[in-house]
C-alpha cells in the first residue's frame, strides 16, 4: 500500500508544469498516450467533469439559443471564400484529399472553426427580418495543425469540446449587443466554476480573422501566464457579404445581415483544474464534481452496522439529488482519504462505531481540510449548506489570488519586473506601432483593453510618451 501511494504522489504545485501533467494522469482526467501528437483521450472521470461543466454552458445558452450540429467536413470552395478568415487559418488546416484510394473531386477541410460550414446554410435559412435574430450553437471537435508545443486541454490538435455559437442580426448595433451578452454569459459561466476572468477588447492585430473586433476573457494560471478561455467576435457584415446572407427588411429592401460568433473550449477545464487544485490534487466546486460526497466506513471488527448506516446516509443524500458514493474497498482509511482528495471530492463523510454511538458523523471539507461533527439527522441540510460555502470560498480565494497579481506599471522596466508574477496594467496610446514595439521589447503580448474602462487616470505611453487615458492588460500567455 505504501508503494501504491508513493507511485501516485503529486509533485508540488509550485512546479506547475510537472504538477499539471501528473495531476491529469493520476486523477484520471486525460490519457496522453494516444499515438498521434496533440490528440488525447478522456478518462471516464475526466469526461464526467467535462459533462458537468458543459451542462452549465448549455443551461445558460438554452434560454435563447438553440443547439444544433453541422458537418465536420467543409468543401474547399466554401472554405476559401473569405480571404482574411482563411489567411488566419491556412497553416493550421487538415485536408481530406481521398475517399478510399480515389482522389476526391473537391478537397475537404476538417473544420478548424465552423463559419464556412454554417454560413452557406444561413444564406438559405435567413429570408426575412422575421427570421432574426437567429442564435444557434454546437459543441463539437475541431482540428488545427498546431505546430507549437502541445499540452492537454490547453494546446491541442484536436479540440474535443469546442462550444461555438453563431448568431445573425438585423444591424451592427444588435450584433454588438449580442457580443456583450456573450461576454456576460461567459462571466456567469466562469463564476459558476468559481473562476474570476478578465474580459478585454483585443488589439486589431490579434482579433479573429474576418471580424470587426474581438473581446476575449482570460484566466490567470498559477505560473503567472494567462490562458484565453473564451472569445466573442463581432463579424459585422463581412461574412454576410461573402456568403450572401441577406434578409428582407420591413420596407421590402434586401439588406445584408450582421453576425457574431463566440466560443469556449476544454481550456475552461484546464483553468478549473489549475486554479483550484493543490498539492493533494483536484479541488472541485460541488456543482461540477462527478462525486460530490464520498462516505468512508471506519470498520474495526464487524462492520455490519456501520455499513448499514452508510447506506442510509447515501440514500438520504441521493434523494436530495447529491452525487454520492461509498468507498467500501479493502484499502486502509488513509489510502481512501488520499484517493478521494486527489479526485477533488468536496465533502468526505466518515462513519465509524463511535460515530454511531454519538448519532453523528465526521464531515471533512476538501477546500479547507476542516473537520466537523454533524448530527445524523442534519446531514442533508449541512451538505447542501456547505456546497454553497465551498463554492464561495473557492471563488473568493481565486479572486484574491488574481487581484494580488495585477500590477499597474508606467515604465518598461517596471513592466518587465512584474510580468513573471502575473498581469501588468499599463497605459497605451492605441497606436499599432507602439503596441508591436512593446511586445517585441518585453517579450509578452497586449491582451487587450479592459471592457467598461472609463475615467482612468491619464498617463504617458511608455513607448512614445503620448498622454493617454487608455490602459491595457499585458501578460505572458499560453
């Protein structure tokens, strides 16, 4: 048993890269041994986390979106229609050129993203102003020939869990409102995961190819780098003109539509794992934990009564909709604690002969490690109450960690000194040449202009000395 525990030991989280890779393996989230670079396999436990996470996104979108599914294969002539869009993806596309042994008449792209698969259909579906707004989304796999260092959940060649929404609107202003709504949805989504995110408008050279503008949300990872965990793009009428998406307005005139698209991927789960996890393993918010409560019987001789009580407690919790399991295996209690702590189970309940005499149980909380004796007749209410507390604690801890690692700087020397610790907020004149020179000088990128920025103090751009009231986030990124 000692050797078994030793094999499963995690590196300290301070060594983030090694900790992250080992946690995905030991906690059975993903298996990296698939024989194609950049493609990974979900373990059932990891897939359960994915299912619970994406059920939140579906809940938020299903209020006024409809879920759909478009084909994986995109004909070359459709894919090549939007020149700026294609230029942004041409080095990343996988092409299907044969069917069996026969060359195809038309090469087919494996979708890197679905604009060119969806919009030929929107041309046929959108006819009148009464058809608008049209709001569809899908959760699909996408393929990109990633040439950088691949990493599970973060940088992949097959993105297995890409949620992309595509909306059509009557005018530019309605589409802009939808972009704001998309960011609001993402902020709520990440709040449900107890993850604080920073929304910002990307500089023009970093926007989505073919978009008028892009707003993205970023999470701060434990190593001080930021991870882009969601994007929303205002497409204007650019794609509508390419794919001839028009509608008849109330006056009978044919008008080009305006569009948006916005997406998240399994990077949401990478941030969930990384931000909350600790040296013992996963720490999961109760809403997305595959197992919310684990019951550990403490048995010395005859465990019949203890096991019977464990089953009663399990039934009581399940009736309240709580995901609960009993670990009645032959492992020692310490090994059981270790295993379920590694898997991030929010609450552990220990029941032994002494607890039965006291008509109580011992409850242990994964986020804090605190223990508490709880009367048997109060277990259900206490568990549900503690779920709320655990989520609030995780969010508050993550917000504090983020806020403590955002630094205001007005000189290049100051920026470089703080970048290794987290995110820098600095003044920028807005000129592209200064932005690109800054990125070259400090070896990090401008994330974007924080949304809702108003009334900021005036300062000088550290590149050209121009007075400006615009401040931007700068960070090292994945």
